[in-house]
């Protein structure tokens, strides 16, 4: 197990850093300060499930010129040592009283001039993964250097996926496609959804997922009530719609799409919703173009669903996707982000059926100059039926 | 899927809130402000893998008197509606410009007096899971009410597990015990570790895990280099030690322990390390008592390992465990936390072999008044051998 663990060649990461640095330059930032698994993986290739432990913070500084610097707990020495970045400073975490604070402040002060404006992802869909008291301590220690909002500099770069990233996401979508195809093997009338969820996670692993970071779903007569709950143990019954939704992960890249299955013959209201959802997705697949705003895609979905005779439902109707399960932008009425070629997106219309139940339909795409290109295998127009 | 999703009866949560409120009273806090999956699950029972999406923040306020209030994205309405708390305020997230900020500030101002000191987990092993700019906005909007450090109030309560929690962790440990017992079925000479990892995750699911939140491990001749890397594809070879480490999850409760396997006959240096690790764990199992400091346990391990003729290695030598993979305290020389009955802990000594390789040994226990009680099945004294 001493092979390099790089998911990509070093040049892929150098390209990302160059694009971040160009964006920093345009926005007057002297550096970016990164603390989350996704941002640090994006820049360094450092990939571990150890982020599940909240015990230790991890830091990467990307200066506007020059090479990134990692400031990390020494337990990460070997793994970060196999990544492409060369400047790695370490401390013995967790260390009560000074858990990397003075080391981080020292590195920032050495690396950046006194007037440095240091971008921190601080806006929508972000958080700083370190103790908030320590963040304040670092901010005080590095003054007059200042932490400022770096959300846009990071997001405008991360949201455009490279060819290598798109290939990874396509591969992960393929894993989920194959697992979804096997659902009728284990989702039968009488099967409890919690067992179906386990079997589905097994199928994801067997089809090549490194792990199933996210599995949700629901089942109910002619639809379901929400899309984020854990599975119940109430056995599937004829007339149910069962939905499975997954963010499987391979090489650190996610898919995020669902599939619905009719348990026995589908109720008419559910069938109408399915048809409306499928047709709405067809329209957006055909009409989506770079230059549109995220809010316009929401409008397009709402119009198509209403023309299909159903009430839109289920929250945002799609979002970005990549090194986390969900990324910006959001297909809501409020999000004015401009769509650009290279974005990987989910199309996720939801509909409330005449029976008051929710059904959500989801595909993953990459936006090209000419329009949408599917990364998931297109869901069937008629919901697949599973039996006894 | 409309059954209540409560993992515990409401009284379990009421007891937790009462203990938090007593601690707040003792520390002069008027409320706790919680933002992470673990803290919110602890208080409300709200359990979903949807936390994997970074898109939306979630908030719970626990006042020093009275009932908790949840301030959450409306996508959580149904699931939170099945939990025991009754006061749930919602907004349509993600909402650019005001993603719950004004609603949260309004709720805090209505709920708490102007001089309120609101504890936020801000210290070691914490983070605030919301945009840091929004946290500052809320802090400004609620003044003169103040966010202060609430780490200790939360941790002194969460670290003592109830009987119901200990039962859950024991169940999860049992899942991992059964999966570890099956490792020799699929870890054979020539098997690539990444496939072994997949098979192990399948075994965890088949043995009853809801998901495998954490799987790490390593393999190498007579030991390994680190314990957080993803699996490689280099086939297992005779003389390797292969280690699997898991944080499986069932009903929101984690286990966290590993097992080592000898691929063919074990090298003498590795066998000596195994014996020293096993004996050091025996000693700590026998001598651990409430009232000791975490640092004293570290010292006990170091002494036992050195008496066993090996060099201690691998970072902290154990830690807390429960609703996250790792919790405080840490068995390091620096952690002065007093151990108390009801703590669930990992004992995790590591040793560097004479060949310079690392081996880590891990068990899960609950600390009782009379000493340690194992939750994991004790690892065998002699490392289990797997073959061709």
C-alpha cells in the first residue's frame, strides 16, 4: 500500500490551482484559506474517510502566487506525503489549548504580506471546519491581514469541472445505474424498505462504489412524504411507489440521482405525475443552455410540470454536483447563478400527485456549449414495475 | 413509511435536555445553540444522511428552561415532525441573501432575554456548521445577547452515555464483530485491499449496519504506514499484516474498532508488537477506573508498551465514541479530562515494530464504576492468520 494515492496526475491539480489563482487575482484576493474535506481534496487530492472524525481540523492555504501550503495533523503525514503538494506543516493534534492555531497563524504571516486579503468560503453552502473560537484567534493573530469572503472565487472555479472530473462523475453514475438496474431483484412486495436500503447499498459496493455516502428514499401508496428520511420497516405493499436516491462515491466523486419503482400496478395519479416529471425533464434536457440563470431552469421546470397537470414539489429542482453530494447553484426562484459549460448538475423535478403524495425524478448531466449531456442512464418513461 | 422515526422514547430526549439544562444552569448559560448533525440528533432524534449535503444549515436552540426550538429548512418538516420536539420553525432553504439568518435571530430574541449568554460549542473537536459570515450576522442581530463558549456544558453531558445509548453502541459493536469474523472469507493472499474493503462493507451491511460511515485500514509487510488512507489495489502477499478499521452505524450510534490479520505466518517483529499491544490493552482493561485523567491512560499504555519492548505509535491511544465516530476525551499526554462512569471509549494502542512498521489494536468499552466493560468482542491474543 505504498503506491501514490493520487486520483489524478499532478497537472490536474496544478491546473485547478492556476484557475483559483487567476480568480483570486481578478477578485483582489491574496490567498484562499480552506478547511473542508471537499475543498482540500479539490486542491491537494487528499482523500480519506477520516474526515468522519470531528477531532482534528485540517487547513490548506492557496496563495495567489506560488504553491499551496498544507497545515495538518501529523496523523495525515503519510497520506498527504503521497499527494502532489510539497509544503506540508504538521502538529500533534488534538492538542488542547493550541490545536494548530499558532502554527497556522505563523504560516500565514510568513507566507502573506501584512495587507493580505485572505478569502474564506463564508457564504451560502459553506462552513469553516474548525472551532469557531480558534478561527477568531487565528484572525486576531494574523492582523492586519484579514479574512474576507472568498466564496465566489472558490465556487466560480470548482463549479466548472475538468474533463477528468467529468469522467470520474460519469463513472460513479455508471455504478449507480447498474445498482438501480438490480433493485427489482430485492425490492419485492413484502420486503421492508430498511432491508431494501441495505441490499441497495450492497449492490452499489458490488458494482464498484468505494462507498455509499448517501442513500435515502421512501415508499408509500402512490408516492411518499419526504425524501430525506431513513428507511422504515413497514413492508412494501401493492400500490406503493418506492424511491431510492443515492450519492455513491468513487475516487472522491459523487453521483446524485434517484429512481422510482411501482410496486405492482401504478395508481393513475402517480402515473400522471411520472409522465409529467419525465416530460418536464425531457424539455429541460432539450432546452438547457449555458448563459441561462439557475432561476430560469426552475421556471422552466415549474411551467412544464404545470402544463403536465401536476403541482411542483420537493424543494429545489436540481443543483450542482461533484466532490460533494450537492453543490451550488440551486434551481430555485432565488438563485441567479449563471450556468456555464462544464457545470455538472442534477435535474430533480418533484411533483405532488392528485393524491397529495410526492414523487421526485432525478438525472445527472454535464452542461456543454451545445446543451445538456446525460451522465446517468435516462430513467424509463413508464415507471418500472416490481412484483411479488 | 409513516411510522414515528424516533430511535428512543421521548423520555430519553427529555432526560438529555434536563441534564443539559442543569449543566447550563451550573455554568451560567441561558441556552445552547447547536448546528451539527451529532448535537441535533442528540437532542431531537433527527436522524438523516441528508447532512451529507452541505447546502443547508440546521439549528436547534436549547434554552436553560423550557423546550428546545428547531429552526430548520422546510425540506426537514416531515422528518422533524416525527421527532419529539414540538416547536419547529422553518424557512425555504437554500435562500441566497438570508438563509435562515433573520428567522434564527428572531427566534433567539423572542426566546431569550437581552442579557442571555448563549453557549456555542466552540472549543476542541467542534465546528459551527453554518456559513461563518451568517454566524457573525446572527451574533450582531441578537446583541446584546452574546454567543459564548458552550463546549464544556455540551461535552460534560454528551460524554456520559445513558443505558439506552450504551445498548445502541453495543449493538453496533456486535454488527462489526460479526463482519470482522467473516474477513477470512474474502481477505486471501492475492486479494487487492480495495476489493477486501468493499467486501467488508458488504459484510457490515449484511450483518445489520445501517451504513458504514467509516472504513479504513492498510496492509503491508509486517505492518503498515498509516491508518487513514483509502485502500490500494496492491494484492495481499504472504507476510503482510492487513488491518480493517470501521465506524459502522446503526440507529445513529457508532462503533470504532479495528482488527488485524496475518497474511500467512506473521513476521517475528509483528508478532512481538501484537503481543505487546494485546497485553497493554489487558492491563488498561484491568486498571481503568473513573476518576483517572485521560492523560493517565495514555501514560499507562506507554508504560505497558515500553515494558513489552515496543515503541508506542499511531497518535492518540484512544478516545470517546458515540453519536460520532470519535468524541473527546483523547488519550494523549495533554488531555486532562477526568474519566467518569458512563463514558464509552476506545482503547487504541499503536506500536512501531522493530521493522519500523505500525500496528494498531483497538477495542470499545464502557467505563463503569468498577472499571471497563467490553462492548467489542475481545481481539484474539494471537493475530488471526488468513491464507491462500
